[in-house]
C-alpha cells in the first residue's frame, strides 16, 4: 500500500479522534474540578474541607481515588484530572522530569508524616541482629526512611551524601545487622504482619487503620516532603487553580484540619493563620 493511500485511509480516524477531543473539551463544565488523590486522608481533606468551600462558589468537585503513585500524574498530564494531591515536591519534580510532563506545584497541604510502626514490638529498643525493616521502594520515600534509620543508629550512611537522594547503595555500615525489605508503599501496612518494623507513609498508615500517634518514631517533615496540590503548568494561573489554592489557604479549611487532621504537619500559611496576631 502506498504512503499516500495509508494517509488517506488514516485521515478519517485522525479527524474523528480530533473532533472527539475537541467535543470533550467543549462539553466539560468550566465550573467542574476533577481532583485525583490517593485513598485515605488526602481524599478526606478534599471531601471534608475543600469540596464544600468550592461548592459554595458554584463549582462541581469530583474526586478520583488511586491506589498507586504513578497513575495520578499521568492522568493529570493527559487532562483526565484538573489537579491531584498525594505527593511531595521531591517526587513530583523527579517524576515530571523523568517522564517529560509539564506539572507544577500549586499549594502545599497538611501532611501526614512517614513513620516507623511495629505490631511485634512496643519499642525501638527491641531491635536486634536480623530484625527485618520494611521501607518504601520508591527512591524519594526510601531516602526518607534511610535517613531516619541513620538517625536511629541502625545503619550508617556514607558521609556527605545528599539526604534527599540516599539509597541502599549509600549504606556504609549496618551495625544492628538489620534486613531491609523494600516494598511498594501501599503494601507497607500489610508488611507489619511479618516484619519487625515498617516505615509507612502517613496516607497509607491512616487508610489502613493505623494511628499517627501509635508510631514508634515520626519524621519531622521538611518542606521537601510536605505534600502538595499539583496542576498542569499552563493551568497554574487559571481561575479554578486560584480558587482551589485559596480554599486550602482559608480559615475554614484550617478549622477542618484542626478537627479532623490534628496530628498532621500544618503548612506555613496555616501556622500563620492560627498565630496570635492573625485575624
């Protein structure tokens, strides 16, 4: 078949796809916001705090829940979502660069920290040679766990490494003789049935029924690991994005945070709102 013939045959299909995309774009209600998030606390933040605020402004808010850290960014980039909330800026920047996606941070959100839990032991002092420690297998969250292990004295990381990029290759010594078990983040709560200890991301901990106050040690969250709302880069200054950011920065959402997410690390704008001099 000649090239021209193939082009002629393909043209109706290409035209149909283009028309369908255009029709969907025109059909989408400009006052509808589709937000992707991981099941658990960040979905609850949207459902309990953000959705009611935006609905009072005439928006329709739809929440789409995911059970992994991969699909929400692809769905956002391709336009299935208007925003997502589940990740920190270190993960977002690395993922966007790796996959060449035009995604950007819109606003930080109250964050449940990564922490170490155990069903077998009541204390970190129970660690012994051969103890098993489950931790995230994605690079950025694994680095957080490794830094905490170094702080506990269970391992020693190479001097001078960038803590944000720490990996198992940077473990210079293992004086406690622990066995590291890298797992998908969503599987970490379940690993507590078998592992001596497990580092669990806050959203998965809460979704599985764990309480943040039951952690044996909790990370002090740095700005690099505070979770955020992401949008497509060209959308950052659109009205829906400004209204979404304003909802998170509102006193109404601060009240929801204090009521339902009291153990979370608050954002700088929330701390400023509840300071004695704030109105």
